C-alpha cells in the first residue's frame, strides 16, 4: 500500500502536484527506502485535469484503500476548476486573481461534489488514526472535515480572512509556512507544498537518515528552508475593489521616501480626509494606513538589501529610519527575519 496518497482535484496547480511527485521520486534516489516514500495519486476520476491543460492518471477515490498509517496529502482544492457543462460557477480563462479568491467562488468550489467527497475522506482517515496534510486552498478541505477546530493551522495568506470567517474555531496564523497539530499538517501558498513534502519525507524516513535524505533532495532541487510566508506577503495587498486609493497611497509613500508624510498630509495630498483615507484603505486591503507605510518601507528595504552595496544603517536611512535597529524591528515584525538574512536571500538557522 502506498505510504502517501496524493489526493488531487480538477484545476489543482500542476506545479504543486508535480513538485510533490518529484520530491518523492528524488527522495528514493537520495537513499530513502522505497516503501517509506511510495505514493499513489487519487482523484474523483481516472484522469484529473490540472492547471495549464495538463492531465494526470489517478486512482478513482471509490477504489481507494488506505491503511491507517498512510499519509493523505491534498495539494490544493483546484480553484481554477471549471463548472460542469450547464451549471453556474467556476472561472473563465481570463479570470483575475481577485476573482480566483473571491468569497463567492471559494464557497462554490467548496460545495462541489469532489470537494465534499475529499473532505469526508480526510475526516474518516484522520478518525482512523491517519495523518492528513494539505497546502494552500487544500486547507479549506481540512476545515470542511472539522479538522481545524481547536487546532493551529496555516494556508495561503490570501485566504486568512476567509478561514477566520468560515472556520472560526481554527487557531490560524497565515504568516506560518507550515504547522503540525495532532496529525493535521497545513502549509501555506501553493509552492509551500514543497515545504510540506520535505517535512513529510523527513518524518517518513525518520531520524538522522530522514534529515540526510531531505538535505540531499534540497541540494539537488535547489530548495531553501523557509519558516514563514510573511516575507512574501508584504508584496501584495487585497486590492479587491475598484478603488485605487491604496495604490495611490503606496505610490505617494514610495515617492516621498525617506521622508514619510503623516497620514493627515497624505490624505490632503490625495484630496480626502484622514478618516476617508483610512476607511478606503481598510475596505480594499483590510489594513490600516500605517501597515501600508511599513509595507512600502519593507519592500524598498528588501530591494536595497538585495543590491548588497549599502550598510544596514544606510538602508535604514533610505527608508526613513534613524538607524539599523529600527529597520531590524521592521523586518523581524514583517518578515520574521533580520536584515542580514534578507540581504543574502536565505533563512536564519532554526
């Protein structure tokens, strides 16, 4: 019996599924016992349609037999899935990123028959003593299965507010890259599936041998260890409305650095009151103006640090701080990393 069951839905990102299978295959090549990292792909149909027009043969879930010690892995719920012919829902080929994560679309996808069946399978497997793991939108299936209640969890940072609204009993932190809590393992955005699979391989092999296998796989595939999504989250905001106030505000701050205007000054420049500015930014991003100011500072600081020719104190002055201590506080808060680590594009030792 396969140790890993990769449960795939129509529309799941091909890269996420492919990364899962490649990591398992490379783990075998790097010395992992074949029986500990064997796998089987399962889906609602014998052939599952992935993103980008790709397809993959799969075992239909009704034929699936899982041992209690198998690990059920869900690399996304397939947010790009199309609605069956003659029904409403799904996304068109030109759908925007906001439409992909719109609440109405997420709810539609969760109500689909395959999502309901997969959630039931996850609940049953966990109840039988098995491990259930998911990344990105696949974590929504864990919520549907009741497996997030009272447990720590993470998912794609874009889904954070949705999870809090619909799975309010989850102890949720979307800044985390990977969280394990009582045989339920969750991971962040789609390519956090890589982090998830490395973690699962290390557990499957065990001990020093598992660590050695994972290090070999990471070296051959050029994968770095990442503990947080926060450093990626700072680059985007939820510009879900047509109001461009947040983007205009960010552009103003960027242009004024290192001299950061007060909120009142920024509001006056943008032709509105401070209260209106705060309200519009909150409506389109869920953030306060100061959070956007810090985002712009963080974005600019990371660019300067990556160039490598300025000291940390000099970078701090370029983004409106008196010294590197203030910049360090910002990067630790927003990226959970000190400036020196961001300069070299790698995580600090764990």
